[in-house]
């Protein structure tokens, strides 16, 4: 009987530990690289035969990255005009970072902003368009990539652990009673 008890105790311990180590829906810890928690910044991307542009809206500014489509080399010192409805601006080139900066305050309200870019780089010029989709704080916080477990998930883990321990205890009591009953029967027969 002792090997059975050891086997069962090992099985129960493994079940409890597996419950705590298992990943729930959307919580697969696999080999994926860690990602930053929190909402993604609103952005847009657009491209033509000549240029590719990506715009990222921060708290106070809209930052624009421009590359040549054919070679992926950054477009430096270009004249970049941005238009969105009544908003019109010329980007300030930041040479140290290779990016263009625009005032981001006009894009802070929840909306979809149609963006039109006019890019003039040397003898090349092009017109690109995209949509900048800005969500409200509620939407950003609900789509946050933060990794957290709620109290209900912990309650399920604790409940499973307690149920496993209870099952192990009942089984152990039954096995011991059966063993003592067999020993009593063997003594009375002898």
C-alpha cells in the first residue's frame, strides 16, 4: 500500500503545481519576447512609389518618419507639408533623429483624422494620404497590453489547490481505514 500512497501524493502535488504553472487564455508565456505594457500610441502609415511615411502621435507632437520606398533609406531635409481638414503645417526636421515634427495638440480628440502629406525631397515630390485613428482613453486602457491576473483567476487557482488537497486527504483516510480493516481481519482470522 505504501507505494500507492507515495504515487498518489506525487500525483496530487503535481496537479497542484501544474494548476499554478498553467497559462490561462491569452496568457501563453511561450518564447515570445517581452513587450511594453500600456496602450499603443496612435499611428498611421502610407506609401507611394517614391516614399514611405509613418506618423506616430505622442502627447504633444506628431512625429513623422520618411524613407525612400525603393531603398528604405531615410529622407533627410525634405519639405513636408501636412494637411488634415483645417489643420495645415510644415514639419520641422530634426537632423539628430532623422524625423519630422508637427504640433500634436490638434489631434488629441477622439476621431479619425484624414492626413495628406506633400513631400518634396530634391527633385522628387509626391502626395501621400492616410488616416490617423485616435481612440479615447477608455478604448486605450481596455486594449492595453498589460499582463495582469484578476482576483477571480486567483480564486480559481486556490479553489483547485484546495480541492486537490481535500481529495488527497479523503483518499488517504480511505486507504488507511481499508488497511487497518484488513489488518484487523487478518488478526481475527489468525
